[in-house]
C-alpha cells in the first residue's frame, strides 16, 4: 500500500512539472530574438549519410518495421509512437540529412524544419522538454548553413527566433532534465545558445558553471558514467568536445573542469573499443562507427592515448592483437519502464581488426517483444539458465529467465599462470534467489593471443542454495536445470560445423581461421541476427550454442577457441 502511495505521489509530481514546463515553453515564445550569430558555428554531426538518403526517400524504420511515405513530414509518421516521435523532435534526422548533404537531403531538412516551426514552434507541445529542446538547439546551430541556406529573409528571421525561444526556455528549465545524457543535452543546448547568440551571451558563465558541475558529479575518476552504456558515454564526450571547440572558436578559454572531464573520458573510450575501432555493445549501447570515434578522439585533443585494464565495470584483456572485453560489474539501476540488460559476465572478442564474438546488437528500434529479447542474457555471449517445463505447466513457450534485480557480480584477476597468460575469474548471483545457483566464468587468453579458453559453471554455493535447488527440481519433469552458453558470431565471420559436428570453424574476412570446441555439453550452430541502426534490415549471422544441465547441484561447460597456424 505504501509503495502505491509513493508511486502515485511521484506521478503527480511529474505531471505537475510537465504542465509547468509546457507553460514555460509557451511563455518564452514571441520575445526579442537574436538576428545573427556572434561566433560562426562549426559544422558538427554524428549522422549516417546512408540513413539520410533513406529518410529523404521517405523510408522510416519504426519498431523494426519499414514504413514508406515519401510525401509526409516525419512528425506525421506514426504520430502515436512516443519513442519514435521523441527521436523526431530531437532533430536526429537533421544529423542524417546533413551527413548526406545532397540537394534532396538539404531540401528535405529545410522542409521538415519549416513544418516543425509551423506546427510546434509555439511551445504548446508535449515534446517541449529540456533534453529535446537542448538536442534541437545543438543541431540547429551545428547545421545552420543547411537550414538558412537558399532561404528567404523571413525564413532566416524565423530560424533565429526559434533558437532564441529555445535559449530562454533552457535557461529556466534545463535542471528538470533527467540525470545523464538528457541533462547534458539540455545544458549543452543552453551553452550553445549563449555562445552563438549575442543577446544571450550574458548567460554563458552560469551555463558553463552548471555544465562543469554536472561533469564533476556525473563522470567518475576513471571516465565512466553510472549507466555503464558505452554509447551514452561517447555521446556525452562528443557534446563536451563540441563545447570546448565552440569556446575556442569564440576566443574563450575552456574551463579547466571541462577539459579535465574530456581528458578522463578519452582513455575510457579507447579502453572500450574492439579491434575494428568500434565500441562494445553492452547495456543498450550501439557500436558507433570507427570514423566517428577517430574523429571525436582527435578533436578532443586529449593527450593520453593509453588504455586501462578496467573502466566503468568492464575488464579489458589484450595479448598479441587479440582483444577481450568483459562486463565484470553489476548492472546499473533499471529505469521504471525498463528492466535493464542481463549482460553480466558477457564478453566481446576480436582478432586484429576483426570482431569474432559480439552480441546481437542494440534492439531499441525493434518491436516491443524483440526489444525485450535483446535485453536478456540470450542476446549476449554468456551462459544462462534456460526455461524448462514443470509437471504442472506442461509444454508451452516460456519467456527467457531474467537475472535478479539485486544480482551481485565479482571479478578477480589472479596471478598469471605463466609469464603473460591473462586470466579473469568472475561470478554472479543472478540465478541464486530463484534456483539456488551461482554462475562463474573463467577466461584465459594465452600470450600469443592464439587461444581463448573458458569454463562456464553453475553450482550451489551454500546449503540453503541446495535446498532452493531441490525445491525447484522436485517440480520438474526431469530432475535437472538446463542451461546454455551462447557465442554470437560477428556478421562478417563465416561459420560452419566441422569434425562431424564436434567443432565450429570460423573463417575471418582477413583469411584467419579459428576453431571452436567444447566439452560438457551439446554443440550446435544456429541462425542469429545482428541489429544495427545503419541498416533497415538486420544482418544474418550465426551463433554457437552449447547446451547442458545442472545435475546434483553442479553443471559446467569448458570450451576453447584456437587460431590455426597460417
């Protein structure tokens, strides 16, 4: 009862703040507007030229479905879809259209911008919230040449009027943006307005003070962030670098606290990159492109090019060109509408410039069911307890088993087995409450980088865990608990069953050949898919699946990935 009362009070508080925010958005409309920039904005963007052309042609990917409507503005496409509309009202499409830069993409950008001003520019809209307003200002300034080029004086006047409106709104409401990337978007939008517009230059000091304070509070000493989302870290890093560049261009010396935040994040970003230069995909983050990462790291001017063994709860092991990155920390607290990602102890692995094992990729653009599946352990290269059939339930489809919300992850780096063999010993308690099982994973990467070996083990660690296990299996058709270990193969790697089904051969595009073998379970090669925002359809790929059972309080699978001599 008390929980429901607290939830009701929180909802009422949010509704009150939402109504107040909309009222501020309406009140700050139609006031004095700037007429020009006081510093020439730099052209920035993180868009995809391919996606820009898709949008200009009227192709929209919504919840994994392709909707084609070349004659309708983006806000009229599936207007009841809140996540898609939030993306549209953040002007993310402007990044993509600008990245393409063709005549049709530039014309589409100006057309959609004019449509947005006509329908939503007065502030009377549910998407006038600080984080989206900040995102719009950033993109309006970054792509000013496209939005104001080949337009009338009236169009240009409207352009500066709407940026001025956003600047006034953000000054009053930026602090109501949720903590994390949304608040950084609101703050950087506030800074952008003060940097770019003469009438709002007086707000620059307070805007920068708020931004640097947020950096100190949110970014840890090792350059990580609480959500542990690598892509979100990159997005925050990008915004801070843009602010530093904008200040330099305006002949304003960037604050030391801002530069310190940039210098903390840069090594963390480098630590979380696979051999192909992209980011690992854990906790909802996408890989991003090597070109974007290289560009923003170069623009940052960060002096250190080093990487760390551990950052933001991820452990990095590298030997002779082979690179292993493992999630070795507990998941961040889940949002109210999201259970979070079950990627504890999952890893990604690359050889040279080629990823071999990854995850299925971020599923946040998919339909609800597929999106939820992309958050479960089955979407990552890790072991998990599998759904099973009880005597009472009969045989029917069951949803994946999720980790407990209070899962505890431990990681130890024991002494090396020899001079340079890297060993990680990890475990988590995500299945203890429901099944009495602790999951441990031991990974070894030998000095020459040609062998990655692992042991995945489920066991009852305590007497009471055995009692819980017995309680569960007594209701089973078979007195065991099934589990599987999955290895999601990167889409550029060709995989085939070999040695009569006893091994899987992995052919890399750089002509390397790797062989995967396992003992303690049944080996299979199954179809899979890799989701990326760069493509309308997912990429077909494969996954190695090793299935086994926990019997008499224990079950384990031992496996080895070996590179063949060329």
